[in-house]
């Protein structure tokens, strides 16, 4: 499905070259659920932006279904089947939720169809379908709508950057159900999720740990997960709750 | 060709009306044409009016069509006027002047949508006098300026009594366009609450990126963002 070969990403700041991604390589196989985890600032979101074409690597190669897509733009990659749910979803004045879902689906949607996507991400659909995707939506609502756009898009490879951020614990289980449903629905589809959540790590086929712009560890869940439990990379939702109280 | 259209509207006490005005100037012949309208509205006590004026010009914005509508509003006690003014493309030059005077408890709501292109210029002038206690005005303009076009939003709200006034100018600027916002608030009463908001900027890059990740080209994404913004 997706292969990154020796990917580098450097930026220049005050005449200094900063390496943000330093020689990263991995493969997301067909029908796989892969989770990227690691400390804040490690380079996870940068990888998602490199995969979706928002930024171009300064070195290395990206292959999608065997074809070299390194030089393709965002639109072309989207049309090939790469979906991208942002860590911080974007707000639009005047564009309503149904418009956004219609754009994502690439065809006109009936209200029922639009509502079905919203229900799947736990939003009471009728209340939201005609809402504007503007500043009046809460962070968690926006995040769920972002996930709904990926459901409507049905990409071959869905990349989600911290989909659980801002989503309350109660609906966490439904989020996991969303991923499971997606896997059943999109035959040959793969999902790449960036997450710190233990429960998302627990359903991964493979886990990649990224820190300091490098891959620190990667492999099947059974191998990698034991190394992570108790570290900052795997946050148990309950322990987080206990810390807060 | 030069013409002026006069229209006076008298709205009796307690009436509730919707007025729709439209004008699409077609001037493909290349000569100048000027089309001015003076609309005066007199709203008696408790009258309610919704006024919709839409101008969709044709052409590329480089001819010499001119549109200078003047709107004058006189709102008596407890009356309510809502104005929706839309001008999308085509007209080369506009200077739209809207004046309003509001008595006790009267309310004015203005929603302006504007898109200029080519070498057009569009000036919107609002002069609102809140003269009566508890009168209020809400003037909101959303606009898009493309190519070399020029826009000026000039709104003066004067509070002469305990009142609420709000004006807002929200503009997307593209290409080599220029947008000038001139907000003015004039409070002549200690209980006049007046607010102005103005924001001018290009389309946010992250909005384009999001729509492109949903398969739109950059140009298609731009259109969606603008259409939504001016909806
Ligand atoms: N254009 C840039 N210029 C300078 N620094 C950048 C740029 N892009 C990313 N960085 C830096 O690269 C590092 C990796 O950022 P990235 O957003 O990928 O981290 P992350 O792993 O997603 O973190 P988090 O868990 O907090 O979301 C950060 O230190 C960030 O500040
Ligand atoms: Mg991140």
C-alpha cells in the first residue's frame, strides 16, 4: 500500500538547517492497521503531512501502490486514495457540515446519507447536518466531523492524526468501532493512525515509535507494545483521568 | 446613457412587508452606462420590512458600468428594517450610500455581500444615527476582492441615546486587490454601546489544504471557500 524510503525533511531557520525527519522508512501493508506513536514533537504530524503531500520531503521516496508519488501534490494524492484527518481540523465560514461531507464524498449526498456518517461518529445528526463548520462548533465536535469527512471519502489509505484528541472518554469506544467498521467496509484499505492512546495501540497490527525524527522501534503490536506500557507514549485513559482528579 | 430611478416607500404603522429589488445591467456594447437608484423608506411605528437588493453584473469587470444606489431609511418608534444587499461581479464601479435614522426601540439589520473583480471599485458607505433609546443597528459586510479590484467599507455609527450599535467588515483579499476598512463609532451618550469588528486577509492556507485533501484542485477549493463565505 504505502512505503516510505529514507525520508528526510529539513527546514531552514535563521540560516540553520534543522532536521525534523531523519531517514525514516516503513511500509503500511494492505488491510493493515498501523499506529504511529511517540513523544510530543517527535515528528509524527510531519510524517502525516509528508504522506498526504502537504509538504515534500527533502530526501527519499514515497511509494503508493507501487507508484512513486514523491513529486505529486495534495489533490493528486487524494485522488489516488490517500485520506488525511488533521490533528487540528479547519473551520470555514459559510460552509456547512453537509457541504463538507458532499465535497469529501465527491458526489451529492442525501440528508440521510450525510446523517448516517455523522451518527457513526457519535453526533446527533439532525442537529449538525446544517451547521456551519465555523467557530461555533466545539473542538470535540469539529474533530468528529473531521473523522466523518474521511468516512465519506472512503480512501484506500486513511491517515488520522490523533483522532482521539478532544473526544471524551465515553465516546472512545465508538471511535474504536469506527475504525473497525472502516476496516470491514473498505476492502484492501489500510489505516494509519497517530495516537498516544493505549486502547488504540491495542488494536494495531503494527506499531511504529517515532522520536527525535527517527524510528525508535517498529514491529507487530505484540513485540512493541510491551516496551511502551507505562511510558508517555501509551497513555491509559483511566490513569490520565486519575492524574487529573 | 445615464438614468436615475427614484423610489419612495411609505410603510404604515404595524405593516410587515418584503421588498425585492433587482438590477442586472447588461452593457456588452462597451459604452458607459450609469444606473443610479435613490430609494427612500419611511417606516411608521411598529412597521416591519425586509428589503432585498441583488446586483449580478455581467462582463469581465473591465467595461465601464457604474452603479450608485442610495438608500435612505427613516425608522420610527419600534420599527424594524432588514436589508440584504448583494453585489457579485460585473459592475465596474459602485458607490453605495446607505443612511439611516432610528427612533426609540427601532432596529436595523444590514447584511452586505460583495465580490469585486477586474479593475472594479466598490465603495460602501453607511451612516447610521441611533437617536432613540433602545434603538439598535447591526451592519455586517462580507466581501471578496479579486484581481486589481478595490473596495472601501466606510461605516459610521452614531449613538445619541442609550443604544446598541455593531458593525463588522470581513474581507477576503486575493491577487492584487486592495481593501480599505474605515470603521467609525461616534458615541454621544454614556449608555451608547458601540462595537466595530474588521478583518481583512487572504484565504487561509489550511482551508485550501483541507479541501485539497478531499480531492479538490486549488482553484476548486478557492471557489468553494468563496461561495460559502458569500452565501
Ligand atoms: N516548518 C517547521 N519549521 C520549524 N520546525 C518545525 C517545522 N515543522 C515541524 N517542526 C518541528 O518539528 C518537530 C516535529 O513536529 P510534529 O508536529 O511532527 O510533532 P508530533 O510528533 O506530531 O508532536 P505532537 O505529539 O505534539 O503532535 C517539532 O519540534 C516541531 O516544532
Ligand atoms: Mg502531532
